[in-house]
């Protein structure tokens, strides 16, 4: 692959799938559940093996699916993961479940007499009444029996096939990671209602359960190490939501490596992606609104300086577009990340950020270079930037980005920016 320099900085064009040899992007438990714009494990494995060692602490403050936890356990690293989204805890603990698992653990009583009905006012928009009634009984069994009788990681593992069935038997398009009611999904529901859908629902659940079971067996066969894993997310405690906002939290330990993929500049609505799942897992409509208010497009970032010439240059260009909401989004994004780096970089030896140079109205924003300049002001030097061409994508495909109301333009490359603290 081509390598070149800009001044003293090193840039390399790579394909992580060739650079790091792993069975697939979904090997072990990496593919238990769909998640938009998640790390491929090759990127994580490269950073872990290149910039940390066995027994070291690694850190992902925007953990998403929890890929770093899976790779850390397979390479004998301790991991701390943060995320605003509660789904991260469910997916991470399910994907790193170290308990013995049997197919019998996945038993669900589809006629359970204590139904669970989500406390979300929009639930009837996503399910016809017939499906809602059947799913309520299955989820009642999960909440009242599975969650109370199995270990936490096993209970969340059992939730995976139930979540998949719930998405399929809804007006959401299960092929799209973000929550989206499509014409295809409406036609799907209509066809299902004219068949023996109850039998299909239970049969499909067991197909998904066997898939989850086999994925965990594959993970166990790779002999994950007994390491420490700390997962901090928003959560319901004592009957109320406790918000965990990664952007405003501070590390309380030193870590060898921070490897993360921050939210995309114009594709940050991860709470919206999982509203249906979170509602069935027990989060209320008020919870969902509170969580969404903390996402970058909607929060109020600290008034901090972004120490980057490029940031100021591109801010002027965005301002010249005379679109106030777009300018606010640009400022909120970089100020939020700058504040996070300001309060946490002091405890990190090496930082690896995986970001894409997204477009705003046709103008490509060099996010990695802006963050490089800011990190240099904090005492880091640039080791390398690896430029990876995107082979496939599971992001929500839309002509209009819901965060800005503007045309949604896809980036073709993603960059791994690696910065090391000066000694």
C-alpha cells in the first residue's frame, strides 16, 4: 500500500482486512446484533497489538457495539468502555459472556401470563396490535423470569434473539440499522398477518437463538482471557434514568491506549436507532427523549477553544454557507470532542481515533487533521494516519440527514489517526 509524508507526519493507504488477518468482520461474537457504523475488528486488533501489551488497560469512550471489549478479551487486555447509549451495555456483556451456555438457557414462555408492555407512547406506531400482544408475553417472561434467574451476561444474550424477532415483527425495516418505517416493512407486516405468524414468530426466535448460541461457542473456542472489563453507560437505577454522558466524564485511571470511533459529524443519532429495542428492554419514552437530548446535535457543548488552524478555516467556510443550524452542528461537534480530549488525554499514553472525512454540502471536512492539530496542542505527536477504504456499510441510507435536514453524503474512506504523548 502507498505511504507518503506531509512534513514529518506519516500517512499510509491500507485495507485493514488485509493488514490484519482475522476470519471475518463478524467472527466470534462481533456479529451478534446489527449496529450502525461499528468498528470492524481488524482496526481494533491492529491498534491493540501495535500500541498496547497483555495486561494493559485500553479505553473506548464511544464504545457502541462493544468491539473493543471482545478484542481486548481475546488479546489479554483490560478494557474500560463508555457510551451514552444503554444498548452498549447489553451488547457488550452479551458479546463477552464467559458463562457456560446451553440452548435450554434460551427458553421463552410465549404464553406467559404477566405481559410486559413498553412505556413508550410510540410503540403502537411500530407494531400492529396482534404482534404487540404476543411480544408482550415473551418480553414479560424475559423481564420477570430470565432476567431474575440467569446471570446478567446470559440474560442479555437471551435478549439478542428476542430483539431480532421483535424488530422483524414490526413496521421497522430490519435490514436497516436505524429505526425506519419503510414501504417494504409495511408490506411485510401485511403478509405476515395473513399467515400463521405465531408459529413463525416462535420458529424464528429459535433460529436466532441457535445462531447466538453458536456465536458464543465460537467465541469460547478462541479462549478469551480472564481480564477486567468496566462498562459504563446510561442506565435505569432505582426506577429512574441515570444519564452517563461520555463527553463530560473523566477517566479515573491511566490507560495505555484509547482506541475509539467518535460519532460521525452528521450521523450521530444512535439513540434513535435503538428506540424500539430500548423500549422493550424497559426504558420509557421520557428516558429516550432525555438520552437523545445529550447527543451531539442537540446538546450544549462547553465553550472551549478548538486549537486547530484547520478548524477555524473550515468554520469560516461553513459560516459562509449561511445556514445557522449547520454552523451550530459543526461547532458543537468539535467543541464537544475538544472538551472530552482536554479532560481525559492526560491519562492516556496513545490515542487512536477512527474517523471519516465527511462532507458538508459537498465540502470534505478533514476531521482527523483537525483533531490531530488539537491533540498536538495538548502535548501529543503524530505517529501515523492509516487511510482505509470502506468496503461495505450498514449505515442508514437516506437522501436527507435527519440531524441537519441537509443532503446526506457518504464518505469513501476512514482514517485511523494515531497520536502518542510526548515523553
